[in-house]
C-alpha cells in the first residue's frame, strides 16, 4: 500500500514539474511577443508624436493626441492621451494623471514574471519531495522483503533521483528566463517613461502657449 502511494506521489511530482515547464515556456513566449509589440510601438509612436508636439503651437495638441491614439500598446502614448483628456477638465492634474496611467501600464509589463519566479523557487523542492518519496519506497521494499541487495533498491532510488534532476532542469532555466525578461521589461519601461515625461512636458508647454495673451 505504501509503495503504491509513494509511486503515485512520484508520478504527481513529475506531472507538476511538467506543468511548471509548460507554464514557463508559455509565459516567456507571451511576454516576448507583448514586449516586442510595446517596444515597436514606443519607437513608432515617439517618431509620430514628438514631431507634432515640438511644433510648439496650440493646434499641435489635438494632432499629437490623434497620433498617440494610434499606438494603444505604447504606455507613453496612453499616458499622453490621459493627460490630454485631463487637461480639458482639470488642467493642474494632467501630469499626475499621466504618471498614474503610465505606472499602471508599466506594471502590466511584468505580468507573468511572478509566476516564473515562483516556479524557479519551488521546482527544486517539488523535485526533492519526489526524491524523498522514492527513497522511502526503496526502504519500504527492503523492510518488506528483508533483502538489501542493490538490485532491490536501485530502481526506486534511480526513479527518486530523476525527480531531483527534473526539478533542477525546470528551476535553472526559469531563473535565467526571469532575470532576462526582467531586464527586457526594465529597458522598455525606462524608454517609455522617458517618452512619457517628454510628451507631457511638451503638452503642458503647448497648452500654456495656447492660453497665453
């Protein structure tokens, strides 16, 4: 009975580790596609929006917002749109509204990364749990048969060690993927933040120019 339970536990351990690996691959692929889109729209959006804003005329506000609306995947362009809408209703709060919107969009770029971090930190322990079950099953076999030959326990110990190897095989790439994606997210976020600050500065300057006597 115990051996059967231990074998079931080992199978479940392997299944969990397999699901972990699928989860990590899925998150990495999804984040790469998303970050590539965001980065591309940041570059394209900057070229389109900044050229209008630097004109320095009040009419450039509407034109810049129209350009920004084309780049909904760009956190800085979305922040500019929110700042433009807030400027119509509550001018003093335009910069704050843009900052809050940008912070929300930037946080969204990290979606899925905590899951990879969780896999990286727990996979070795899941593998170790399977190893413990395998070793316990091997000792149980010794107790039940009264035999201590290597052939009696080799199979159980080997299967136990496989789960340890699986845990490490999942954890190590997960750590590397997490660190790499974190660096990519930070790069994209820093560039988008710089763009957003520049947009808002030009937007407020154009608005002030429009109301100046």
